[in-house]
């Protein structure tokens, strides 16, 4: 780029940023009323006719800054409030009923729906918000908004209890929402002004419009909000809510020798208590997670632990504070026992029982934010001791082996918001174990700062880990990043470092330490529609990794380089509402210090290059489909990777839909660890065997959904994963990190044939607000052998007819709100007097 073009580009960026800063802030005054309104979706109460209106929405996509069609598609939203909560009503105009897109999906499901959403920033800190959405059929979804290191700032795992209804008309749809003050957090000021924005989605046209204009090139969403003004003398209510539950199970474990059947019964209580206007205590007494969705397990061939999503609502709902710094991996709580596979059995013994997960006595979290922007989070959970049962096959006597001690997990977070969308944070995670087992502690200081115009950003972290045993081991991790975060062109530069003693694995997800990373990311976006595209986004990034301390037993500090990785990404939103993505990626020749599974050894591998393509058709259609293609080539064995996946969704009507996906993958001539042969004498090195192998993976998923109404529905999720590893040639890893012919032919069988088959059938009925009756049937079939099946259907049949784990359960959760029940009893008492 010549000097003139560079100056022109800089000038354009300055003009764009200046224009973004000049977007006027809109405001609306809420009107106080004295009585309660009926929530039926019809705005027929006289109060709505005099309420202030939010209108004249502006489009974000597909055509940026296009004014709303106020003749045919006008959006009108009204705000009222009383001593109990906020009332929101509105009308979304359409040319006809046929223009409205609707589908019953169940709570927190977007589906193929139009929707209206209200976003409040009650503390006006530009960082934390509450979102409430309603669809034309009256279904709800809600979310908390907060900064997230992974980029997704909306937490849809958060749920509040509030009320809504909608009604479809010939010329659009109307809605009403009531948000009790217990469903939102705010300060205790006499007169309050909240940050506000309103979003409307029209699914069939792909339009997303906002009341307060949004600039997609500006940093942050809540930084661009308008205001709801004049909320006066509203007081946070006493927030005390109970959710007692009762559950009964019929479990049959066909994987055990005696095909054991059990009928456990459990009961417990969830408590939510508003300590004050800002902070809430959530507690589970005798928690039960038997009905959560089955994991999507895979065959893990890497030297690192497989990370899985947590499906337990308590550990995913409203946990934005606890996720600061990426130190908390909630699957650790109630996860696999510490020493599940660390004990031996005698010649005449067999393992009768060895739980895969520990059980919890209780779990508690306290979280909230003061009026001055100080967020405080405290999470504590206590796990029961876990035992394996080993039986003597002759005498039938059994003994217990402790696989995990009584354990206390604790997370503490202090997060102070600052001016200009900035924050500083202190995080501490702690694990304490009973007896002689070690304890662990990690403390981190984080900062994220923006300039006054919210255009430039600098941040970082400093972490210290301690493993507390006879001798304390202390490790350090630090990082620094800076960049430009607003405008069409953005850039981010970062550097991070972990010494060889840093370890946050006891309460966090951890792969490796002893690593220094330097990276650069640059991106550019076009948001003005063209003849073919609604928007285009491109970015490129590179990552350079080296060791901090030498690991190679031969070359030491002469071999500290690990790898250099790069990516080029292209995203397109087409005029026909299709989404297309392309990626070009690659890695240079690299040194892998972890694949050999032995400290001090290294695998010297050649570089690779890959291509990824993804697409998704217009999801507003009855039939929508997408797919992805992955191709790669490289490595010392001339590895070739090819994956071609397809997915589709068909909506029969508003009630019934089917989704399916199929992803077959072939990876030929892949190099990888196979086995370790122990040395005959202590002075010799173990022999590490690698293989050139063919890897075949097939993952099929099928989802059925039928919703009877907004409160009742059925879902069935079927998933089958099959992976087989077929070694073609064996090598010996020499001390220089190269693959050579073995000193002695390797004859071991390291074939791997893994199947994981799951079925989750769920019936749910919300019989009262916040109260549920659930019926769940779960089936899990898992097999692992060293014998292959060439034919997919033969393999699937064997897995389906093999040993299975089955669970049938009934669970009732009843929601009780203290104030609601108190008022109900008061009215009943007064009626009795009358």
C-alpha cells in the first residue's frame, strides 16, 4: 500500500469512528401506574393508550442504518411500572399474518421465530445487562450479558421467572411482558435511569432492527444503548424463592456382570435469596443431575484431556463472574474421582463398582454487583468421598477403595467496573481435600482498559498457582494484549507466558504449561450491502509458540521452538440470507513435546496446510440445510484429511420439526503415539512407538421436537459416534525426535474401535410459572475393542444390541415465591373476612 492510500485509509477510519460517536442517544420516560395489568398479549387496558412509546427503529442487518418501514412494519413499544415491576407492551406490525414467522421451540429456543427483545443495563456500566425476549406465540427466552473471554457475551443459561403473552392479528402481533423486580437486579436510588435498547427480529426477511441505532464497527453493544428514564421510588423486593424437587429413577446397568437394576429416590431443595438489592444467594441442597443431557463423547487421541460442555443449569446459569480469566471449569465439581484408575486388584478380584463421577452434598453461589460497579462472586461446593468396590470372585467378600476424598471447591471473584467500559478483576480458585491429599490454589489479577472513545484497548493478567502438599509448588502465568477495537479495521496483539510449574487443572481446564505465545490478529468488515452480499468480514491471525524452559533431553535450549500457526478467515452474508465461511490454515515444521507422552522427548513433525468451507441456507425456510468441508495435507507421513458433513432441519408446522446431521471423516497416514515399551534397566530410555495410521470417524445425530403448546413439549435426541484407528506401519521415536524403523518389530495390537450411542427422550410440562414436571428416558451404549467392523451398519447393530445403560426418571420441581405466596394468603384471608 503506498503512502497516499495509507493516509486515505486512516482518514476513513477516523471519519467512521467520529460518525459512530455522533449517533444521538435516545431516551424514553417510563410512566408509573397504580394497579396491576392482566398479561394476555392484548393492549386493551387504558394505561397503554397514554404510555410513552418507543418507535422508529433502525436496521442493523441486512441493510445497515435503513429506517424501519413505518407504514407496513412499524414497531411500537410501551413502558409502564408500578410497585411490583416493569410492564412492557407493544405491537409489531406486518402486512399480513403470512409475514409472521413462528415456531414452538420451548423456553430459551430461538427457532424460526420473529421476536422482540428488551435489553436493560440497570447499572449503566456499559458492561453488564439483562435481556428478555418474547415470540409471536408467547414463548420466552432470556439472557445475561457480560464480557466473555471467548467472545460470546450472552449467557442464555441464565433464567429468571417473569410473565409474557402474545397474540397474532391480521396486521401483526402484539405482546405484553411483566418483569417483577425480583427478576432483575438494580440499585437502591430514589430516581433511576437505566440503559435501554430494544431489538426486533423479522425472520423471513432476515431483518434485525434496534430502537437505539447500533454501529457494528464500534466496540461493545451496551456501550451504544439509549435510556429508560424516570423510574422513581422503586425498591428491590424481598427475593426469597424455593424450588423443592422430588425425583425417582429406574436404572438398569447392562454393562455390569449381574446387569444390576436400581430404583433410587432423591429429594432436595434449591433456594434463591436476595441478600440485598444487589446480591443473590443460590443454594442446592442434595443436588440431583440425573436428567441432564448425555455428553457428546469422542475418542480422544490427543495427549490432553477432552473438554465437555456442562449441562447442569446451576453451574452454567448466571456464572459470568466466575468465568473471568478462564480459571473455572465447572465439570471439575462432581467430576471424575481423583484416583479412579489408580488402584490395583488381586488375581482373584474384580471391580464390582467404580463410580465415574463424585456426588455433591451441596453447592452455593453468591453473586451480584453494587451500585458503584463492584461485582462479587462466591461459589462453593462440597463433594462426597467416592469409593470403588472390589469383590473376591471366590469368597464373594468385598472391600472398599477410596478413589476421592471429601473435597471442597471454592471460587471467589471481585470485579470492579471502571469508566469507558473498563474493568479490573481479582479471581481466586481453591480446592481443599480431606486427609493427606494435596490442596490447590490459583489467584489471578486481570485488567481490561479502554480509552475515552472506546477505540483502543489494553489488558492482561497475572496468575499464580500453588499446589499445596509436603512441598508447595508455585507457578506463574502472565499475559498482555493491546489493540484497536472500534472501526472497520481492527487489530489485536498479545503475548502470554506460563512457566513449567503453573497448573490450574484442579478447578480449571488445563492442557499444558511451559509455553510462551505471541500472536497477532487483524480484521476488516464491510457492512454496507452490495449486489451480492449483505456483509463481508475477513480476518487473519498468526500464533508463535516456544518453550519457556528446555524439555528436549538431547538439544536442550537449542530446541525451544514449538510451532507457528496461521489462519485466514472469510465470512459472507449473502443477499438470499445464506451464510458462507472459508478458512485457510497452516502450521510450519514443528516440535511436539507432548505427543510422545514422556517428559523430555520430542516428536519433530513437518508442517501442514488445510482448507475449511462452511455454509448455511436461509433458516427461515421450512427446509434449511448446511454443511462443511475440511481438507488437510502434511506431516512427516504425508497425512491427508477429508471431512464432508451435512445437516438439515425440516419444520412440518409450528409444533413439529426434525433435525439431522451426518459427519464422516477420513484421516489417512496420520502420525501418532501408539505405545511405550518400558526399558529393561533404569539406565536405559523407554522405547516410544509411533504409528502411521488411518482414522475413520462417523458422527450421526437426529433430533425430533414436538411442542403441544408454550408450556409442554417432547424432544428426542439420538447420537451415534463411531471412530476406529487402524495402524498401517510402526516406527520408533529416536532421541532426536524423528521416526525410524524399530530396533525390534512391534507386534502389539493398538487397534481402536470406539462407539458411543446415546438417546435422550424428554417430556417437560411447565404446570406453573417456574414449576416443572419432567419425564426422561436415557440410554447409553459404549464399546471399545481392538477388533474392527468394516461395515457401518453391522457396527451400529452390534453397538445397539450390546450392553446398555438405561435410566427412566420422573422429576417434579415446584417453584415457590415468598412474596407471591404471602400476598395470595393475605388476599384469601381478606376474602374470608368479607
